[in-house]
C-alpha cells in the first residue's frame, strides 16, 4: 500500500508521524510525508514531490487532528484521487466540529477515548460514518540506554505544560461578556466539573443545561459543546496544578518538564524543581527513563488512554496516574497488560485496509 502523512507545527505529531512512517516502511509500504510548514520549498517533503508521489495510486492519507484535511484544497485533492483520509484525534472531538462537518468523502476517524467515539456517533452520525477507538502508543527505550532504578536522577517527574485555569476562564469572557447567560453557564459548568471529577465535559454541559432549565435545539447544543473548549482546558489545568501542589506540599521532590510552571503557586518551594521549558518531544523520553516515578494526569479522558502512560512503562519507569475505565479493563494495578489482545497499530491498519477498498 502507499500512504501520505504530514508534518505540522505540532512537534509531537511530527514524532508520531515519523514512528508510523518507519513502521509502514518496515512492512514494505511506500510513504510520502508532506511538510505543511514549508510545502513549497524544494525539499523531499514539498508539493512538487507530492505531485510525483501521486502519479501512482495512493491508498490513504494519515493525519493527526485534521492537519492535512482542514482546507478545501486537500479535501478536493483526496476526493479527486479517491484516497481514504484517516484522521487520528488526540483530543476531544468537540474541538474538531468543522473537520467533522467537512472532510473527504472516504473518511475514517479514530478517537483515543471510547466516550469520544460515542460523542461522534451521537452528534455527528451523518457526517462521520466511520469512527473507532484507537488507544495511544508509546516508544520503547533501547536496552542500552536503560538506567538502573537506583541511579535515576529524578524521584518524581511530570512532563507537560501548565496554564493558570483563570486564563482559560478569561477566554470564555472574550466570547461571552460578563452578565450574559452563556457567561454564567460556562462558569457554572467549570465549577461543576471541579466538584464532579468523574463527569465528562459533554455530560457536564448536559447536566448544567438541565440545572439552569435551558431549552436548546440540537444545533445549539453542538455550539455549546464547541464553545466549551476553554473549559476542557481549564479543568485539565486545574487538575494538573492541584496534583503538583499536593505532591509539593507533601514534601516529595518533584521535577517539572514543560513551559508555564513559573506561574504555579508551588514553584518557590525547595522541593519543586524546574527543568527545561521546552524540548523536542522525543527528548522527553530520556527524562522519563531517568525518573523513578513519572506522574501523569489524564486530560479528562474517562474511558481512554494517553501516550505518557505507555511511554513511561516503555522507559521502565513507574506511572503514577489517575485511571480510566479502559485502563482498568486492560491493565492491572502493576501496569501489566491483562486483557489487551491486539496491538493498536495492527487495529488501525486493519481499519485502513477495510475502508480503503470500500
């Protein structure tokens, strides 16, 4: 088979693209990567090179969060070539309503949480005919790079950025001024999620609609979900900050890898240490492999996964994480696979093969 993938401005996605590309090539498939950052440059990832690659049949394009599918030029191109478009979402689909409403005719969407799959099936059944669950993947550390547990530098490491929750709340006020019904709605919704951590973002919106006795059409409901993106960010940042603060106040040594932590209230403590503000995604794996415990905070995925968990395990470290129903079903408390029967890449390629010919 022959595939097109993409580089974008999201460095983690570029790393995932490289990993998928290598695996496809290992399986004797042909792959071209289009660099969306510099597509007109004369390099191996340019438009002219893509045109050459498209002279032969291409079976599928694979992208993350719609990069490579988001504009009319690509939609028209993939439709003209009768190419299957595979869109792997790394976040809640409420962020991707425009892509779900308008995409190539041959389209399959993967979500990293089973609740997200149900969200798409419930609210976008006509627009997205094929949607499936796909767990995240991880990268195995070479055995030669393994550091013995006793010699690791970091007691507890957290890899990820931080934004003060009130900044995300201010984004709501930019869209819905103080005193309006929707401004109150999203503030109530944020408070509701803080008090009910087991509830999904979409369920919180439905519950608050009922509490406020609001009468909304299905289209208005979709708009409410779509405009809840700052609340989705707010609640994950709130939880992320709260976890770090609890570890710091308990006196444990914790290292923070990522930007924004200068704004966290615990940053002045002697047991809270800053590492680099920003490093390429693949370099975070070495930090994980030099930590005894890696802390993960799920991005409000209640029935899904996160790549941090698998990367931590594959760097021979201990993941300390909140859970999800999917993790509980497939892993025991020691991080061992309990019921997972097939690799995620094999599952994805199976779906691609099924729909590429359909």
